[in-house]
C-alpha cells in the first residue's frame, strides 16, 4: 500500500469517511447539469446507494450532474447520475468517488444554512388548554431549518414556547411553527429584545417549506450578484 501511495495512488476512504465528505443534510449545493442548466439544490437525504435532493427545472433521469459544495470538513466535488425525478425532488445514484477540493483546518461553527433577512411576522405564546394569548407583530432574521431570531418589544423569558406565523411560502402564505426561547438579549436602550428561537416538533413538510424559502432567497441574491 505504501508503495502504491508513493506512485500517487491514494487510499480509498472508509465508509465513515466517505459519508463525512457528503453534503450536510438540508445544505445548499451548487450544481451543473451536463448540457443543461446550473443552479442550487437542497441535499435532503442520503442512503447507502442513493441520495435525494430538491430538483431544478429541466432535471431528468439519466442526466449527469456535477456537485460543488462545502461542509464542516472541507470543500468537495463529485459527479452523480439522476435515477428518478418527480419535478420537485431528484434521486441520484451515490457516486463512487468524491474529490477533495480543499480540506479545512478546523470545524465550521455552523453546518446549517441560515438566511440573515428580516421577515415581518406574527407570534403569540403557545396556547395552554383553551387559553390563548393575542397574536403580536414582530420580525425574524437569521432563519435556518432549526430556528431563527425574533425581534420584539415583549420581554420574553428563556424557556417560553411560542407559536409563529412566518410568511415563507412562495405564494406569500404562512408557515406555522412552535419555537422555544433559548436566549434573550436586550437591544441597547431601544426597549426591544432579540430572542434566539429553536423550532420544536416541526413536521418534515414544515422544515421543507423553511428550506425552500432559504433556497429561493439565496437564488434571488445570487441572481442580483449579492449572494
């Protein structure tokens, strides 16, 4: 083996190392379809022999797609073939090889993509029995699949559970979520607060709606040269 490495042959990664080289779940990947469009898709799930992503318009079974992305370990590239698509999601055969473009010296702090855009929304304290509080206006930013930051004039306490209505759908409709206050910080002398929220008990379809919103925003920013 040492002799082969001297000749330039690299040792194949273990199954564990190979999976660590794959994109992080719910991360966004730049892709280029051979003889087709380029864009960003969401890496949604991975099995032993295949993986699932969101789909770009024009994707079809049999197409060869090149992936370029970063995770907490480094920056990587591979090519995979689409085995099936329904227009919204695409299934790929797992690649036999992943190329390391750059190896990071240390772990990145965040593996979940976040969108630091302020979004006007409404919220209230989670209903207890038949008792419900009034809906209040606020705004959220730093939106990710797992949480967001709420800007409000209400002194929410750590541990409080809130109900949120976030207008994240493509048609302007609301995504409804429950979230727990994990951190509360006063904003200078403004009498307002930033509340770090963690989504709780989110359904898969709700998480998908949040991820699709982030993807749309990233695509829009890139289209304007801001992303």
